[in-house]
C-alpha cells in the first residue's frame, strides 16, 4: 500500500490537502479485480497507479493489446504509451457518495488480442476539505429569569460533509460567567451541544447575552464553523416541547407520488397559551432533504415534495425541531427507509465488439464483451441474458455482471457475411422488465475457397487459317471469397500443345480468362490440342484450380487436289540434267469401248467434304473417244478405237473437291494409239524434239550474250595493249612471224545441242604466200576458206544450219618482204598441221566411245526418246534393236573425214 499525503496551508490559501493515499492492490483471482485508493480533490492528470504493470502487460504489448476503460463517466483515463491510470476530472467525494462511509468508483479495463476484462475499483478517500456548517447564521434563545441554574438549552447541531474522523465535531463556547457548554451524545452517535445555565438570571440587571458557538472537526488541520447565539432574558416559560419519540421511522416505496404522507411527528408542551403552542420545522438538514420532504409546521406531517428513488438513496435521516411560543425547542430524528420496486429495466452496455471477426476464428473466440446492470436490488436486480436470432454465437456469463459473446461454431463468410443477434436481458421482478441490444457482427474473409471453373473441361472449335490474336474461348472461374481473395487471375498451366519449350499456340488474358490464338492454325498439321488453364486467386497463400481446354481445329478448303499420276511436268528437266521422258500410255487400235487407258490418282490434304474428289474430262483431242469415271478417276475408251483416230491423243482431266469454294487441279495424259512401242516411238520423238527446242534456243542466247561480253572485254584490253606497243615499237616476240600474218578463228555453234553436235570451237592459223605490198598499204589477203569444226573433222552437218563466225587479222608489211613471207608460210603450215592432228585425235576418241557405248545408247533412245531420232531417219536409218548401222555410218564418216584431211 502506498500512502501519499499533501497539505494545504491556511484556510485562506485555498484548500489544503493533508494527505493523498494511493493504494494499489493487485492479484489474480477469479474476479480479476485491481484496487486503488486515492484521496479526493486530486487535480486532472494526477497519477492513480501503473495499471498496465499491475495487469501484467509490458510497454511493448500495449499497442497490440489496446488497453482502454469502459466506465460510464470518464473519471479516469489510461495513457496508451505507458499504461498508467490518471485522474481525468476533479473528484469530490461528498458529491459522488454523499454521507456514505465508503466511496469508490468501479469500472472495467479491456484488453484485446486476446480479449479480456479486468475489474478496477478506485476508492475515494475523504480529505478534510469541508468545514462544519450551521444552518443558521445566528441562534435566538429566550430564557426566563426564573430559570434555575443547571438548566440545559439545546443548541443547533453543526453539519460537516466529510466522513470519518474529519466529520467528528467538538464544540466550544465563548467564556461567560452565566453560561457553559455541555455536549450530549445522541443515540445515532451524533453530539448535541447544550447551553447550561450556571447562575440565576436577572432581567433587570442584564436582559440579553451575545455568545459565539464554535464547532471544530477532527481533521488535520482542523476546520471550524461558528454561529452567533443571542440570549434574551424573558419572563417564565417553564416547560419546553417534548416529542413523543426520540426517533420516528417510516418505510415507503420508491416512486411515491408527490405530496404523499410519509409520517407524522407529535410534540407536547405543558405550558399554556402561547408558551404551549408548538410549531414544527426541520432541524439543520441538507438541502437535498428539503428538496424531497416538507414538514407542516402546525400538524407535524412529513410529506414528499420530490420523487424518491431507491437507486439513488434508500435511507433518509434528518432532524426535526419543535418550538413553543416561549422559544423553547425540542429536537427529534426522522428515519425514512425507501423500499425498492422493479422500476428499472436492465441496462446493457457493449464494452467491446470485435467486428469484423475472421471466418477462421476458432470456436469459443470472444467477439463481444457486454456489461448488464439492473439498478434495482434483490430479485429485481438479478438479471439473466440470452441471445435471440439464428447465429453461431452464444453468451457466457462472467464475474462482475459482465457477459461474453463467443462463437459457438465455425463461421463461414460465404454463407453469411454478417450476423445480427439481439441480446435480451431480463430481471426477476414482478412484473419482469427486459431490455435488448442488437449486435451486428461482420465476418471478414479468409482465403479458404479455391477458384472453381464453371466447367471442368472446355471444348473450343476454331476454323483453320484463323488470324493471329483471334478469340478462341473465354473461361470463367468463380471464387466465393471477397476482395483480393476472390480476385481471380488466369494462367496457362501446360498441356499437349507441342514439344517442351515451344511457344503455346494460345495465350490467356489474366483478368478476363479469354484465350487468344497465338498463330494461325493448320488443320493438316494439327487437328486438336489441349491446354490447361489455371485460375489463381489473390489471397496469401494463393489458391488455384485448373481446367482442361481442348481446341479442335476445323478444316477449311485451303488445299487443292494434288495429282499423283500422271505426274505434272514429268517431261521437264532441270538445267544441266538429262531430259526426262514424258509419260504416255499406249492404247492398241483394237481396243474396244470401256478399255482402261489409265487411272488418274489424286489426293487432297483436307478432310471431310473438302477431300471428296470428283473427276471430269475437260479437254481431249477426240472428246468422244475417252471418258473419265466421276469418282474413280479411271480413263476409259468411250467407244472402239478406229483407224481414223490420230495416233497421238492428249486428254486433260480436272479433279475437283467438294469444298466451298471448290478447288481443282488438272491432269494431262498423253495417249499413243499403236499396237506396239516400236510404232509409237516416231511419234514420241517428234513431240520430244519440238518440246525441247525452246529450252535449247534459250540456252543458245545465253551463251551468245556471254561470248559477246567476253569479246568486248578482250577487245578493250587488246586495243589498250596495241596502243601502248605502237608508241613503243614492235615487240620482239612478234618478230618471229612473217610479213603476211592472219589469225583465223572459226567457231561453229550448233543450233541445238540435242542433235548430237559437240560444242567445241577450233582456232586455225593460216599463212598466205608472200607477196610484195607497199609499206603504206595493207593488201587484201588471199581468200582463205573458213571451215567449221565439223568440216575439219570430216563429219556431216546437222539439218539446221550452224552458226559460224570468222575473224581475219592482217599484220602490216615490214621492210624485208621476202624474209617475212618465207617465215609466214612456214608458220602457217605448222599451225595447220597441229590443228589437223588435234582434230584426228578428237575424232578417234569419239569413234571409240560410239563403238563401246552403242548398246547403252540404244536403250537410252528407247526410254528417253533421244532427239537424234530425226537425224537417224534422214540418214536412212530406222529405229531397231541393233545399232550396227549407226556404227557403219560412223565408220564411213570417219573415212571421209580422213580423206578430206589428207587432201588439205
């Protein structure tokens, strides 16, 4: 126990606080009550006690525990930083508790996380801050001169609002030889001052006396109050009034109507006349008694003038005075007990409400703390509480008249986001009174629900050749949670869309769940694929679920039929490669109607109706000769083949699918009407040669252009060199040549390489006979024949004329014409012999290859339809299995060429 005292010096220097006592008793009992004691009249902000420490809370815990008070009138406050309890307003014990021997203020301290309640009681200790007070400023007494010494005259009792020792009064009277002061103790413990006559009075000597009565309390320092006593000496009034009872008692119910009779007092006086006439009045009573009761001066009836309330005060004790006409008085006490009636309904105070409460709160979690009080007493003040309404809550009574509202079962925000219950408090009075208070408990969301897709598996159908970014499907998942816990985002979780690491074919928008194509789909490459879409909420930790989306690619007619047989362009060959044979079909002229010529084979990469193929004949040399199966593609003769039909027939069939729009392809079939392959070869050779002529002509022009460019380059270089040599004189290397020098360049280019002519060119140097010419002129050279390569080799020319060119260059004559002519003739002969020898060697090698490779050439002629067939026919040859005639003709040509070389 801590006792604090403070003193105030002097009655004129303000109120002196002699002592301040601070009592802090703390223990952990069932009621969890903490008691403090402080003196009254402490200033605002005065320390009461370390509440947080006494509750077992550290300074670090205060922000989280949220310590606060729940008193109705805020006499005290708690500091949120250190948890100390301070005085919030001036405390006056007399105003708060009146004449009660003890005075205390009770309230509750609440702490959260977890929620708990502590009962706090602060005792207000009295300080001597009130002086004794007399009701009247002066007392008037009339004492007859015949009064004998020793007579006692009651005086007014002073009243001190303090309690205990501070209210213990002692009386003092100014010194006087005629009067002394005596104190009589009443049954209730109060002290009654009485004036005692010490000497006989003589009105003729002194008719009045002025005395001062002083009342001193027992405080430290003591306080006092005074009253003037005027004594008038009169003639005889021997008998004072006398009450029939020293104390009058009455019991009335509260809420008694105003003006109701409470009790009646009776006093008698033995005197007669005016000295025996008695009047009644209150003694020295506080103002609150006069506000509730009144005394009839003549009859002595005590009636109510205000409403009585048991809850405010249940007993009233006050003094009554009876005075006769001679001034003599008598005093008595009146005690009025107030009986309780059930006039107060229970009061419900919500001390704390934890709203919202998380839905995962365990069963038994305190969500609200209530205090229920009934100001009545006895059974009228006994209260029971219950909850009205369907909610997973229950109410539990706690010591000190408080109740806890706790969860009775698990909460689920998705089923009920808030719970409204009514707390009903009912007392046991008759009739019983009740009161109610509504509690609204909001349930906060916890991420306890994963997103749920509307469908476990989705199917989407997308036509191929779609645009990149096209909407494929929109998935939607719903989360029963709220806020961020219910905000769903979508992601791709995987699937069978391709190899690992490859970009997925679709993307999903995180907020809307829309799936968009990342690229254009091709039904022929991928007909269906599946992806998994994950829906994830924004809770912590996040919850997710997945759904499978199967995307089916629908076919479109984007592929034309492809003809497998007959192959298109089979007769074409790449540049530099040997020409391939064009496929053809041989139909005997004896074929009847319905003869199977060929079967057009085609495929379509599409599916369904887009891949259904039909065949039609669109062009034919003899339209009436052939027909095509609509669905089979079989080309058959529509009638029997006749001798009038051309040997070569061309049939064009179109293959159509059934798409919208329909796509098609054409197939060209060459048919030869012949009994055997030998009859068909001449027709095929002419067609092959005519087909290859454009390609050979194009190749010829390309070679010609390249040769002209090369010639221009060489000519430019030669002119530059000659110009330089002309300025410097003839070089020594040209001196070996004669006077007449000619450079004859002959080149023969075959019109078509397919005719078997080798693309070789030969350069011949021919020296003319020396002849004298003037130095200043260049005589025309003798006519020199320009021979092609085939003529030099002794071969026959092709049917088409060969392209040849000759360039003859003449050198200027020199001074020594004879010597140069001789040298030129010798050089010309030498060049001709070298050229002739080279031609002979080349011809021999060609003949050797012809002799060894004739069987293979025959096979190639049959299969590839070599263009040499035309030359063979002109030379009198026929296509036969043996190629001996070719060898003989080649031998004769070789002999003819050798004879031509010898002649030359």
